[in-house]
C-alpha cells in the first residue's frame, strides 16, 4: 500500500512540474506579445525576454522545454475546455452562431485608404442591387423604357433598351453600331419561352440576338451561367468575338467596377463580383459536363458532328427546369438531330419559330422582271413580297440551285427536303406518306410489322441486311415482298445479333410459304448464313454463282439502288412501311457521287428492300430467258 501511495505521489509531482512548465510557457507567450508593443510584463524586463527568446531559438524553450512543447501551448491559453460529453458550453455555442450568421460591428475607418475601400464596397453593393433589379425586369411584358427612333420616342422593354443604348455589334459593313432589333429578332423576343427551337434562313441575326439576350441575363442576374454551343471551332470563336465585343464596349465605370472580369479569354468570361460566367463551346461529348447552366443556346444543331443527339441530351441535363434553352439552325436534310427536334417540338414542350428569308429587309435586288411565274405571284400575294425581293429570290436560285431552298428557307417543309440532294424521288415518297399506310399487325415489340398476310399459291422473296446487334449501331432488317408484283408484305427491323436475325428470318420464311431468303453476305452476313445452314436447313437460301447469299459490290450496289428508285417512282403504292419511306427521304447523293444515308440517319430498310427487288428482277430475267429457250426448242 505504501509503495502504491509513493508511486502516486511521484506521478502527482511530475504533473505539477509539467503544469508549471506549461504555465511558464503561457507567461512567456504573453510576454512575447508585450514585446511586440514595446512593453514587458510586471517583474520582467525586455532584456530578460530577449535572452529567453534566444534560448528558444537555440533549441530550448523557457525552463528547458523542448520545441515541441511550444506546439502544445498555442491556443491553450484561451480555448474553452470541452465538457466530457463532447458538448460546447451554451455561451460558446451562441458565440459561434453569431460569428457565422451576424455581421460584426465594423470599426470606423481611420485611414484614407480604408475610407476609400469602404466607399467602393458601398458603391459596389448599390450597383449589384441595380443590376439585379434590371435583370428581374428584363422579361416584363409592359414596355417601361424609352428609346429614340428617327424623330420619335418609342416605349420598349428593358432588354431592348439595353441592346439599343449599351450593347455594340459590328454590322455587315464591318462598322461598330448599337444593336438595333430587327423584325425576326423582335418576333423572337415577343414569342420566346423557356424552350424554343428556331428554323431560319441565313444571316437573319438570330445567333447575335440570342448572344446579346443571354449576355444581358449574365450581367444583370448574379449567379448566372450562360453557355453557347457552336458546331465547330471557327463558329465558336466568331460567337465569342460577338460577346467579347459587347463586353469591351460597356461603359467604363461598369467594366472597371461591378462588371470587372477575372477572365475574358479562351471563350470564357468570368464576372467575380456577381458570380456569373459566360462560355462558348464547340459541340462534343464533353460540352457542358459538370456545369449547371441557366441559359443554353445550341447553334446550328443540324451541323453538329458525331452523335449530336447524345451531345444535346448531356447539355439538356445540365439545365434546371426553370432555365432557358434555345435550339437554332438552318436546315440540313430531312434527318438528323435537329430535324427530329423540329418534328417533335410540341411533344417535348418546345415552341417553334420559323423565319424565312424575307424577314431580312436587305434581301432585295433591283432587276427588271418582264413576267412573274405563278409560284412568284403566289408568294407576292401571300407574303406581300415586292418585285425587288423576287429579284433576290431569282438570283439565289441561279447561284445555289436546289440548295437555295435550304439556305434561304421559304417554308418549314421544303427547306428540309431540298437539303442533301435526296437520291429518291421526294415527291413520290411524300405522296405515299400522305396516303393511308396499312398495318395488319405489330409484333415482337414493334420489330415486326405485317402489312399483308401470306396467301396460298403465291411466292415471296425476303431481302436481308444483317448488322452487328449493338444497341447504338445499325439495325438488322428483312423485307418480305410478293415475287410476282413486288408488293411489300412485311418488315423486320431491330437491334438483333446474327443468331437472332437467323431465327426470325427463318420464322418469316416458313410463314410466307417457304420464301426465298437472300441474305447480304458482306460483313455480318456470313454468320447469319452459317446459322441458317446449320440450324434451319429447311429455309430456301438464295444462291449466287453456286454460293449462298447476295454479294453487294461497287458494281452491283448502284444497279440495286437504281432499280429501287425506278420502282418507287413508278409504283409508290407498292411500299407500305413508314420506316422505309422516311429512310428514303434521308438517303442522299454525296458530293463525291456516292449514295448513302445522310449523317445521323440509317439506310437498313432501304438496303434490305433493294436486295429483295434486285433478286426479284434477277429471277424474273431467268424466267424470261427460260421461257424464250423453251419456245426456241419447240
């Protein structure tokens, strides 16, 4: 027992020594503070403090403490002790809450510099409040501001007022001027909603207007992220120059004050005082990633590279429900992302805006016109066009040919059809699409469409265009036609692998009186043919030069397509598939003369039908030849 008490006494003595050392260290810290104020604590001299400080620098603290003891002493003098339960005292809790939630009383500025900074902060707060007030009034319906137009004063909204008096652009002559809102821009301003899609003719100023609209939102609505996405780098740089020019020509007191930028290059402008950012990007898979975008403008969507639909989906996901999105483009073929967006705008909650070429008042030519065509007279009567505007229209058609309807759109249908030089007769396709299309049954989740059932005694041909089966790739397709007439009876189309394609084609062949099956053996066709031969030996597989399958070559492909085009033009009623007819509209002749699906479109149903009709033509020729030989023998 005595030994235990002795040990406890030794421990208590050691703790007392350490406690005394820590108290001395605390006293020394306070003395150090006094030295900085040219004073010394009572009973100590500055010289004593100096010698003690030198001792610390030599490796020992006061009373022989090692340097690490200094670390323990910081904060120990004033920190409130924590309770054993891990809770803070009520007084400390209130102090912490006040620290984070209440602005402390500021001492009066003493120096001229402090007074200047305080004045600047107050002015900055005032300007931010004014900008915010203007931002909230931009979309007010009632015009409250005045601008001078010629010799009269006109009432306008806040946005048009700022465009007229604050923003500067370069006109088509290269001169700097105010942004005078034109007819197309004013119409868009009055009808735009949270989701808008714009189909337009060239050079109407819609891109410039949207850039100005979003730039004003950015500088008058703190905490705003505006993003414009162009189809290529050159266009992105041009859009950024438009926005940067607006910034550079703002009033100097704003540029040096509340709208001072921390970055204004690399297609990005940052306003730190109002926490707003303006960016211009190119359309790619990473555009808009990691951002929350309040205002999104997608420019020339019809010309976006790669998977435009996936890029647009990613950008849309970055915009909250109350954000604003504008999709804008000229036409570029009756296919692709923008075409689909325009066609289904209502279903997706978008407002359509169409602006034909005559919205631009400068599209006029003084030419002598002796006689107007019926089409020209109809346009003049319907849209109040002048002879000078018809002169411009004739000039555009002369220079651009069929592409004039795309570049200088007149209606929202013909501008899409004129784009891309469609290989098939568009009028025949459109006429058939407007007729009622029969569908007897829809099977296999829409993959198999039956238009006409098999009939006893009739022969059928199935043309097959296989694919890899990937969900994001081409479709496997089979077309069933009646051998005698060429009438389309059924269509199979889906993301099927080779085994699935073989199984479904075999089922169709049995269903349609043991139809002749012509599988394109290029690429994936070899595996489909192998599966048919091993697992479905009862299927009648087309043979070409004693080999199973149809071979599409550089020589046979043009003949196949010309045959399909001729049948479609002569007898469009033979085709019942909307999917096939829509693919025909987007099957184009490219500048190098090749024929294929337009960018973003598919041609699987087209190629399967071309194979079926080519085999039918070949078999018809063989039958005619056999009959001729038979007559000759007789």
